[in-house]
């Protein structure tokens, strides 16, 4: 089928949308995810003879949503994520006056049953610590996530000059703003021990690097921690659950909700409130992360 080269064609519209994302300094992974989702929609529309953005209707979006669920067998969570991509795309086209009416605005998301985050028990955390104790790099990463609540992407982005005595400076990236994160004694010592053996290189200023001096990527960090989860015998857990455990531990310690929300970089306090249901009042059941 011959492609339409007008600015309103779906392919041209996608190019404009991706350019906007790049100008907003969105991460490459985010841009690629949007691109893949929208290209999937465009391919579906082209089979129906729809090539121009103004010709897309709400029914087309609903049909594709059902197609993803029934034919492609995507989970509701994945369908919802893809629908967010479509909504962002068509909202951009509406605001840019490429189309007059947003066909995706009124399309509802599939129902998603949210699972509560997995929180590590004190015995599990001690086992993880023991498993990676001789690996100063991974040990420091675990401490920063579990004792300071850092995201795995923030760990990967840390630079040497972000470490300041008893605090960390998290620089703004993607849609996250900068913030200051306090460090307790255990986290400080773990970072200090790693820095003492960190390869001496001028290639970059990343805190966590490989033996060859290259930045340690998110996937490298995840693989390393997952390996130690296995060694420690900790099952049904994700790397991000270290951060989840930090949040619950702080709530159990009585730290005000708004303070915790600021420390961990949540944009809204409501994002932190969901952890309240995991707080246990029994001293016997509390998750306690004691410093060495």
C-alpha cells in the first residue's frame, strides 16, 4: 500500500511525536517503547486502510485494544501501558492541531488488579547481605537501594561527585527532579569500601563501573543482584523490592509520609500512601534494617 507523505500521515505524525520526546530529554528506552507501541497500532490501522491520523476514530482504538487482549494475548497491564502510549501520541497530535479530535481520550483502560509490593523480611535481608558481602560493588548497590531507597536507574546514574559525606545528590533525569538523599552509617561505609577498590580510570565519573572502566548498566546491576538473591535463597523477589522495603521500613519507624515521599522522589504523596497497608504494628513482625 502506498504511503501518504503528508504531515498528517501516521508515519509522519509518529516522526514528529518522537522528535518531541527527544526534545523533552526522555530516555532512549522510553522513546523506543513509545515507538514500538505506536508502530504496532499503525500496522493494525494500515491493514484496515487507515493511513492518515485524522481518519482514526475511537472505534479503531477500541478494536485494537481488544485485538491486543484477545488475539495477541497481552496481559491487562501491558495493554494498559500500550494504551498510555496511544493516548500520549494522539494528545500530542491534538495539541499540535494535526487532528481536531482525540480518538483515544475516551478509551478506557482494562481493569488491573494491583499486587502489593514484595517486602523483604529481616532474615532475607541479612541473607542477601551475607551472600554479597565479599563483593563490595554489589554490596554497596544493595545498601543504597535498601538503606537509601534509590531506584536502580539512579544507582546506575550516580557519579563520584554525587557522594557528599552523609548524603547523596540525585541529579534530575527524565521526568524526575533533583533531590538530596540522606545516607546512614551502613550505606556510607559500604560506598566507602567500594570506592577504595574502584578501578582508577578517567574514562568517566560514574560511581559504579566495570573492571574495564565502563559504566555499570541497569541490566548489569539487575543481573548481579538477582544472582545474589538466588545464592541467598530468596524467592519471588524483584530488585525494585529493595526500594519497596526501604519505604515500608521508614514508615514503620514513624517517619512522616511527606518526608519519605520527598526522600524517595515520589511526585505525589499518594504514591507513597499505598505502602501504608504493608506497615505492621507488631514489633515481632517489623522489618528492621539494622546498621552494622
